[in-house]
């Protein structure tokens, strides 16, 4: 990509969160959440009404993992559980991640913002008495923060072979060099294209923006994964759960039961729902990299993330 064009666009890459546009952010957040939310038929109750005043943010559930690692699939499965109020990548908190990660917001401000967004989303669907859950890949970099403001939170980390994840990611427009002139943005404000996100090492921004698409995508996988593993070391074992995407293909029912035991969900109907959802996994998505990547691309991947792939047993 032309370096002069890239340089001129860096300062306008991110749509900021400001008082002047907070209504716009709220509208976008509500619009997406209404579109993606899985509601379950329920009768009205006193408990449900009372929770609208003080939404249940006890023991929230965060699904974490690098982009294209199965977080969306896992979240959709968990959304089938009637005990859970699941929210797909809340726009407002997703956009706020960069401020929290960079320390631009004080802890009190960030805490109030996140709790307000989550409570509002539960009220939006009249499900404030359920257990809150969400998935946003950027939370991979905010585990310490989320644990600090929700000390009883649980984190579910889904891990996928970085080569398959990078291949899948590279086929989306978000980091593609060809998307630089599209003018499109992610919901959180970042422009589509090879622009360095907040999680890119500052001294490597130029390299990130000028390299190949597959390199950027394995880079994303490495940064998200290593960030989770580093922060997870400080979590109690009862609050961090790890599973492999590949396990869905070989033993979906067993993995569903294992996860339900971790979540302490015992209803038979809920177990049947999750087992059925897990069984819908696409078995053709495992090992695609073997046929789709060139030797040069595999070399780039191993140079950038070989150590992490080996640590996780993929090499």
C-alpha cells in the first residue's frame, strides 16, 4: 500500500468516544444487540421486575479468544442456554477497550462505563435477572481489568490452531490491505484495512501495516493468545476455563457436558440444548491451512508465531 496514503489515514483510523457522540454510540450498541440477541420465552415474575432496578452482574461470563478462533460459534451455543443473557460484541465496550488498554481512562471511569453498558443491555431485553455473558476478542487484553471490576467473573478461553485461525481471518476484510480504500469501519470505530490496532507493538507498527495479510492475521492470533495466557496465570482456577476448537469436532457432547459442569448448570433441558448446539460445528474447518496456505505463508506464520504454536502443541 502507498505509504503516503497510509500515513495520512492513521490519524482518522479510529472513531472516538466523546460526550458529543455518546448518543450515536448508544444507538449503534442497541441496534446491534437487538439484532443478535437470543431471547427465550419467559413468564413475568416479581424477581424479573425487581432485577430491572438492579441488573444481575454477579459472576459475569466472558468468552475470550483470538479472532476467528470459534468465539462467535461458542457464544452462539451459550446463547441457547435459558439461564444466560448473552451479548455479542457490545459496540460501546468493544470501542472502549482501546482506552482501557492504553490507560487513557481512570479505573473509576472505565468501571462505571462497563457496568453501565452491561446493565443497560440486560434491561434492554428485560432479562436483568439472568446471568450476563458476552464475547469480544478485545477483552483478551483486558482480563486483569475485568477481573478487577468483576472479581467473581469467569473466563472461557477457546483456542484454535493459529494457522487455521489466521487463514480464516485473512479472508475477512478487517485487516486486508485491499480494504484500505473501502471507507468501511468495524463497529468499534477502526477502519477496515492494514492499520495497526492498539494491540500492535508500537515499534512494529510500520511492519504490521506493510506486511502480507496472512502475516497480520497470525500476528493478531499470537498477540491475543499470549495476552490471555499471561493474564490467566493470575486468575483462580475456578474462574478460568480452557477448551480447544478442535475438540468440538471430535467430541462435541463430551465438551458440552464439561462446560456445563464448569458453569454449574444442571437442568437437563439446558444440557440437551448445549449438546445440540455444539454438534453443529463445521468439521471441515479443522486443518484447512494444509491445503490453502503456500509454503511461503507457512514460513511467515512460523516465524511470527512458531513458539506459541509449539507451546500449545500445534507444532
